[in-house]
C-alpha cells in the first residue's frame, strides 16, 4: 500500500478545461515533488516543495501551476493543456530535500489524457 | 546528457535463477543510489538503496552492489520469482549542484518466466 495518495487515478480533459491533481501524505515529510512520466521513459522532475515553499521549478510551462496548502497536501492546477501533456503525473515525498540518504516515496500517479 | 544509464532495456530470467540488473553513472557528485520497481498503472516503489560509503547492501532476496571506481551498481535478485516481473529503475542523488535532485535511469523490464 502506498503512503502517498493521489487523486484522481485517471483524468480526461479538453484543452480548454481547468482541473486539479491532488496529492496527500501523512508521513511527516517536509519535501514534496511533482514528476511527469511518459510511456517507457523515466520520471522527469517538474517541481519541488520544501517546507511548503516552492524550491525548484524545472522550467515547467505556466499552464501547470503547483500549490502546497499545507505540509501534507500538494496540488497541481492544470489549465489550457496541450495533447503532448498527456502522461502519468507522479507525486512523491521525502523527509527533507537536504537529506541525501533518504528515499522518495511515490504515489500511484494520475493518468492524464488531453483531448 | 544521461547521467544514469541502464543499457539493457529488457531482461528475461527463469524462475528460481538469479536476476542481475546493471546501472552506470557519470556524475561523481552522486553518493546515494536507489532501485525502484514499477508495475504498470502503479507508481515506482522504493526497493533498496546504498550509500557511497558502502559497497554492498542486502535486504532479503535483494542485494545492491556499488563499485565507485567503475561508477557502476547492480541489483541482484535471488531467487527470482514471477512476481518480480516489473520495470526496475536505478536512481542516484547527491548533496550539491546537478546531483541534488534524484536522477533516474531509463529502466529495465525484467520478466521472470515460470
């Protein structure tokens, strides 16, 4: 059982829609991450939050907007996406971004399809 | 520029035999290495890790070996079971600069044949 919970599991949206992906963890982790994964490729980092503040944005287009309302929750707001944004979106958490010897724990992802 | 490489996209092994998955890295700033397992429609699951101060870490059927001088690590699964069939990702990170974020290899699809 994953300790990082993502909702929804699947999402189909049109290019003009606005939707949000949600992620929750109750492990007391202070670092949370969004990744994008295309088929047969490794996860690609999008955003990193540390202690509820945005720490890293890997040059992600502004149609993706992250939000960290509190230490347990991470959202990804989507607006005006393109068909090439269809992918598996993974959330992960770890104790602290500055602790090297700590793994990241991943949720099962949201499978996003843009029509 | 791929800093973590898994050169075998796929591997098939008979049940009960040893599975050996390989990974090479180029960034000498990496000092923590991890293996993740991924089933279809699920997120990556953390399997085992090793710090650069060690050359071996064992957890049940899984052992990770690290050769720092060769910048190479491997995952051994003994004995292999059909439930081990999944994509295995090698990943690495360090404390500073470009190594600070987790960098993944491209993955190896392991198939364990009954």
